[in-house]
C-alpha cells in the first residue's frame, strides 16, 4: 500500500513536470544523462568495463573458458550472459538466486550480442567438434539509478572489445583480440502520458506507462527489442522510438566505442 502511494505521488510529480516541458533532473526529453566508460578495470578478467549513466553504475567482466561446442555448431564458440543485482545497489535487490528481472535483462543484452553477430564465433573454435572458447559476460549492478539495460549493453560491448583471448599452443590457437564484427548498443525509451523520454531515471522507469528497450547494431539494424508495461503502443509511436534509438545508438558508438582498442 505504501509503495502504491509513493508511486502515485511520483507519477503526479513527474506528470506535472512533463506538462511544463521539464524533467526532474533538468534534462530535455531526448537528452541522456552524463555517461562515462572505463575499460580494463578488473585485473583478473580477460576484459572488463565500468559504465556510469548518471548515478547508475554497472561493472562487466569477461571470463573465458575452454569447453565442448554444441552438437549443432561444432566449429563455433559459446556466449553466456548473466546479471547480478547486488543488494547494495538498491533496497529492492535481495541476495540469493538470480531473480526474474535480472534474467530478463541479461537476456536482452545477450540477444543484442547474438542477433547482431557481434562476435565471430567461428574464430573461437580451437579444435572443431572438440574444443572452443566459452565467453562468459558477467554483469554486476553496482548502483541502480534507472535504465540498467542500456548501461549493461554499453558496458558489455566495451568489455568485449577490450578482451584478449589467450593462446592454446598445443592446438595451434594464437593469442588474439576478441573478434568483434559489430557493436550493438541499447537505447531505452519510455512513454509517460504520451510523451517519449530517453534514458529514464529510476522514478521515470517506475511510473512510465510503457518502456521499450531497443538494441541496434552498427548499421542501425534492430538486434533486439523488449517492451515492458501494460499500455499498448501505436505503430507510429514504435517507429518514432526506433528512430530515436538508431540516432542515439550511433552517437553512443561514436563517442564511447570508436576509440576502444585491445589492451597492451
């Protein structure tokens, strides 16, 4: 009951601000928060990145392990993505097994990587039918101030882009940079009383009518899309959201990913 009252108060406050053409943090409707990306922040990981979207903080580590390929793809490596909602990141997060929302968000990130063919999985084959590299993308939420999906997407691809694959001399596999073909990024758009807002804050994400997380690849093609919320979206609204995601996705790639390179 208390949470319902709080949500109603937040909704009224945010709604009134939107009528005035404002957001609580002073941003424009299509303006994202300040973003920063740091890579190679975990010494024991093969690749890593720390991303901030305002006060939302996400840490991603890439671990590699040799394993047996799937029978239907004997010459391709394997990707596995998981997310940990650290109880210190939010009072709503609890210790224990992965929750449904963390599984859902990790699947969105995973889908973007897979559907964009971001990694050339054939180059992760050590010995066809017997041995391949398994890539574990481990996402840890350090602080939840809203829009975890976008921050996780950016941190994941940044970590992958700076990942080193060690050599396997016994099988003639050389050390190499993670073979990246594409750089998928996520852009989340929310609808509040018919107004579209980019990069929702925690409160905006709670009170919005509908949330659409859109992942685009380097060419602007859709790699993944996830809708959350009960309110339907008109086709023209979805198109507008997708166009916003393409535009902002290109900006994110140019500003935060274009200069990333393999660590020395």
